[in-house]
């Protein structure tokens, strides 16, 4: 098949008629499928039966330091859980605080704390005329929702396979004191599945911010979420890089076990320098007497150590990998030569990012919806839900079954073709 752009008008008209017929037939099937959010499938959740059924007996309720997990205490988490999350990210347990069930709420609190109370003695952001965040795009919609809610101005920074455009990041961070933060998903990014290169991490660590209270919001949500045993991306550990570069306090790193055990019922953590940890703990002590230590203990007893956790992630990978590969196969077979879209081929994480021809994403998502397949809203991967090119679509392969995914991807491909032909005929 020739690239669509090389087709003449008559050929495009005939193609449109044929594609429209196929679309009406697909619509008549009354599909009801969801490829919108990065959620584990029920097969993955079923895999956690042993975890779900894990009862902590009376004999087991104390930490290795002798603290009873049924009672108040240990504001920053049990030592065993700190070690587990520290090993997950390659840092020291001293730099970890274990929170409750969601890293997103830790990120929200971190922005809220900076707004209301300020960062390490600096003026609270809410007292400043202007606060700005850099947002690598496409990115995670819920990050952008947090900064939007607090009235923080968001600035798009283009992403490449190596991470955000660091020339631009350096320019904004080093020249504008109103720039207080940047959202990063450094490994298997949401939605592209890109991992920041060593050079990118080093350039981050070496930033010389105009604002003393500038912070990198390093959301390492997919730190151990590899799809393959024999090929995975490596991410340089940022906290020690920042320390080496003379910027020990510049980063807040976030993580959770949401996609290791259960989303909404895992444990979350923050990683930061001693000074940042001290400030966060001082605020936390007003906010809570402590998080759910029994759940922390359950995680530790279930995995035992980081090796146990990694082995467990390979079981997830066995379920997820064929879904990523099925999508890749359909996309390259059906669209490979048509030059109406490009997409990423990640070796980990939860998403594939698809770029349609400019001005087509909204219409593709709408057409899929009308035929019963829900995708993440077009534009959602950009601040203010505004994709300037109207081209990016996030595909979340994990939730549907393999069979459902094939049907949904076929429909997606059909809609991409139809909308592209219509665009070329305009
Ligand atoms: N960060 C990223 C990049 C995500 O993709 C997600 C969920 O999709 C989250 C955070 C949410 O994490 P949690 O469940 O720990 O709040």
C-alpha cells in the first residue's frame, strides 16, 4: 500500500467510501471497550491472590526494631518498608519516607505544602505574583491537573527519546526565578515509555536554578516495570547525581507499589535529601500520627526483598508483554507504510504514545468512542488539555483482555485511516 499522501483525489475518495463502510459495520457490533487508563487487568489482580489473602498473625505484627504495627508510631514508615522502597530506587533508606496508598497524593501534598508553607524557609509560592512549572509533553494528565488547580502557569517542554529538551529546561530554570518546578516521569514515561538518558539526568543534576526553591518533581512511577527480562532501560539515580553536582536538595522523587500490588492499596514513598526530609516530616507530624504500617508490613512480608519484588514484576510482564506486542504488530502491519502516524515501542511502563497527522487526534478519539472504544481524551497529555498539534493519543494496553485489545486496536487503526483520509481530502 502506498503512503496516503501519494494518493490522488479519486483514490482517496474510493478509499474513504470503503473505510466508511467498514466503520459502519464495526459500529454495528456495539463494542464496549476501554483503552483509556493505565490500569492492571483482572488477570494481573487475580495474580495477587496470595497477597490479598495474606493474614498478618499476632506473632508477626512487630517490626525488626520491635515496634508494634497495630499501634501509632513510626511517622516515616517501618524500617523494612523504607528499605524495600529504597532498594527499588537505588537510594539509602535514610532518604525515604513511606506514606499511604498513593504517590499522586504525596505529589499533591508536596505542591500544596510549597504553596502554603514554602520550601526550606523560602517565601510560600502562594505569596508570589507568579509561579511556573515546566511540563515535558506529552505527559501525565494528573500532574498537569495538580499544577492547574493551584493556578501555577504551565510551560510545555518537548520530549525526545532521551527526555525533555534540556536546552530549553536550562534556559527557563536558570533565567526565570518564577520557575519553581518541573514534572518528570523519568523511566518508561507516561505516555511515551521513554527513559531519560544519563546525559539528561546529569544535566538535570547540574542545573543552576534562578530560584533557590526550584525542585525537580521526579515521579519514578515505573522504576521496576520492565516488559522483558533481557532488555530494559536503565535510569541514572538522580539523588546522588544532584548531591555530586552540589545540588543535594533540588529533587523530590516519588514512587509507589500501585502497579506492583494493587492500585489504590499499595504503599507510596518520597525520596529526598536530609534537609527536605526534615521539612516534610515536620509538616507531616501535624498532618497525621502515621500511615498504615500493617500494609507496609504486608508488602515486606510478601516480597521479602527487592529480588522478590523484581521476580514478581516479571509475572506482571508475562501478562502485559503480549498486549504491547499485539498492538505493535497491528500498528506496523496496518499503518507501517501509510505514513499517517507514528508510535513508540517501549520496553516497559504502561503506555504507548501515538502521534496522528496534525489536526486528527480529537476526531480519531471521537470516532473510536462512537464505535464503543474509549481512549484517553485527545489533548489530555498536555497542560490545559491543549495539544497544539492535535496529534497525540495515549494508548493504554493493559486493562482489556488480549482478545478485546485486538478488536479495539483494529477499530483504532480503522479510525486513524478514515480520519486521515478525510483530512487529506479537505
Ligand atoms: N504517576 C504516574 C506517572 C502514573 O502514570 C500514575 C498512574 O497511572 C501515578 C503516578 C499514580 O500513582 P499512585 O497510584 O501511586 O497514586
